[in-house]
C-alpha cells in the first residue's frame, strides 16, 4: 500500500532537483519554432507572385521558376516583427540547447536560425560546442564554413562527416539522382550505392565552377543543402507545407530561400492561409555536366559548358559571383619533349566585368578527376598570358578569372584533344598572335609577353605571328615555308569562278620563303604582318612548311580584323 505514493515522491523529488524533462523541453522548442514560422508567414512583405513571364516547372506541390538578375537587390527589409520573433525563438532554442546539449534537432535549429539572423560566428560556436552524434556536428560546422565562403574548410568537415556516417546515411547524402536527367539519370539508377562512388566523383569534378579555387564549392553547396534538408524535415515549413520529398528535391536542386514574400489576399474580407513565395540567391547558374561532357570532356566545345541552360535541372549562386561570364582569349599549344605547353592569353581591360579591377587568374588543364595542372597569377588588370604544362593527351582546358571584391567571375572551358607527336616526324605548333615589338621574339617566353588577349585584331597595327617547328633536320637541306591570310565569307560569285578554275583562290596576304633549320629539335619563327590595308572581317592565317623530303605540316588560326 505504500509503494505507489513512494514512487510518486521519487519522481517529484527528481523533478525538484532540476533534472530536465527532455520530452517537455523538446516539445516546447518545437512549438516555439512552429510559432515563429507562423509569425513569419503572416508578416513577410506582400508582393504579387507569378513567374513574370519566365517558364516554370511543377515539382510536386511546388511551382518553381527562375527570373535571373540579382534578387538580393530587390529584397525588401525584413519586418521588425519577424526579427523580434526570431530573437525570441533563438532565446528559447538556447535554453533548450543548454538543457539538452546532445539533441540533434535543437542544435540544427540553432545553427540554421543563427545563420539566417546573420550571426555566423555564433552559429560556428554552437557547431563547435555540439554534443550530438559526431557526424551531425561536423556537417553543421561544414554548413557554417560554406556560408562563410570557407570552401576548403567546409570540404574538410563534410569529408569527415561522410566518413563518420553509417553506410546507409552516407549513401543518402551522396545521392545525386535529384540533379540528374536523361541518359545520366538512367545510368545512375542502374548502379548500387557502392558502384555510384566513381560516377559521383567524376560528375562533381566536371561540375566544379572554378578549378582555381582551393575546393569544389559546388560540392560543398550540395552537402550544405543536404544539411538543410535534415534540419527542415519533419516539420511545417515557411511555405506552410509539411515536409515531403518534393520540398527536398527543390532544395537539393536550387538551394534554400534567403527571403520571402506573400501573395496579397484576393479580398480583404476573406481570411486564408497566405500564399508564400521563397526567393533563392540569384543570379544562379547551371554547372552540372551533360552526358556528352561526362563521357568525353576532352572533346567538348565551349557551348557544351553553357552556364545558363534553358530549364536548368539545378542552379547554384556562388557567393563570389554576381556575374559569371565567358572569358575571351586566345590559346596556343606548344610541345616540350614528351609534354605539351598550353599558352592562354586574355585581356581583362576589354571586359566590363574586370576593367581596372585587380583579378586573380588561372589556367587549369585537367586530365581526369584526379589530376589537374594549374598556373595562377594575381593582381591582373590588363593583358596577361599564362602557361601550363601537362601530358600530351586529351585534356579539359579551363581559363578562369575572379575579382573577389566586385564578385565577378569569368571562365572559358572546353576540351583539347591532344596526341603525342609521332616519333621522328616533323610537327608544327599552334600560331600565337602577338603585338610585335621593335625586335621580333625568338623564344616562346618572349612572345608570351606581347601576346594578344583574343583573336580580335585592330586594323590599326601590325599583327605578330609566332610558332615553333619540331623535328626538321638541317642535314636534309632547306625547307619551303609560306604564310597566307585569307578572308572568309567569299561571295557566291567568287566561289563559282574559283570552282571552274577561272580564278585562283583569293589570298589577301601571301608570303613565301626558304630557309635551312638551325637545330633539329625546336625551330621558332616570328613574323609581323601589316593588316592596315585589310577590310574588317574574318580571316584564316595559314602557315605551311614543306620539308626537303616533301612532307608538309600546317597550322591555322582564325582571326577577326576590326576597325576601331
């Protein structure tokens, strides 16, 4: 008869001693979070929704569209009522975190809302003091590092989190199926979790926005999104929708909103659940590869790397790039023994994104997902040439420039299908265009100093052309050389006359000479051409070398003559 009262007194004594009721603490924290989201839904600024003429996609219950531009410029100030409600929520979550320091949900909410409240340092402290399961604490710390643009730090933390996860959890986090479509999606579905690792490694290598950064920020963005998925799941979201797979897919494909608006009510007399629109970071770009890029990156063209594909399956807005454009340039390949030297020259003074702004530039040559050769330069403001050496095999070429302070980036990316030079046979390099100094350059290094930043040439100055020849034997006697410059887009009448032999093919510039090679290994040559008398338009420069034995080697370069 005395057992039941004794049990009650023991329970009461436990509560009076200050031990937290974990269920009650967690319920109170969740009620506070839901109350905040309700306050946010009814308090965000009103703005008519709709795609504004942009094409939209239906993903489950969500209509998604991308309008382009810089969304942050049009973001209204967050209402004071929301800021105050978030402060109250954070205070409640802090108390809950003190009572239940090992609770995964509470620590995730604290990090999420501190980042949302522009308190990354406080969010970092919460992640550092996290006492939940180890991999979840590492993932939260990775989310904070990514938000602070420390992509190398984020990459290290996410790598550690993946290593510490159970196998089934790691498989879910590594899954890229929401980002895939078409042939790649089909091939990925046919692989088991273990077999997907090589696919994912190659896919993320090709999706990397800039090889010149110390880490793949598109990959850390993916894991930051996966972290947000785990934070959001299981509760009602700011949209007013309960969490399901459609919201997960939208978040993984396009990121999470950074500000919100609600549709004005149809009638002030009618009360209904607000229609919420989330606004993701913008401008956002599509970085993930197509099946063609995935299978043969060394044979791709610049258009295969478009950053703004229509109806992009995924988008990402790098924090360092309010604009991400194409980097105009010229590239030329030279050989050095068994290796190939790629020279890329560019002129940032002609680019409105970079004019007079110091930038960091890099030339990357990637043989595969494990091997990348990078040449870097910093403080670039005008014309510059970079050179990188790599094996003579199919390579992915990526020329990149970033102005961090102005948040401008540009790149040129495509494949280069290289092959070793056949043993003992003559060969010729690409043609490198340069602005000729008083004394023509005798070496590649000297020509690079004066290299033009593109293949567009003003008609007001001479045009220098530099090349190298390989394997010519002086003992065989003189070789015949010619340089021609032919305008493209010949009229139909001229082509007809040429086709029946009534006129020779037109040569706007034609030079011919003979000489004896000085050395059998590498023979450099440079010429200056007066282009002031040429009409504006597209031209092809062709250098032809015929050895004493009758073997011919040829190099071509298309240029555009402009009148400025």
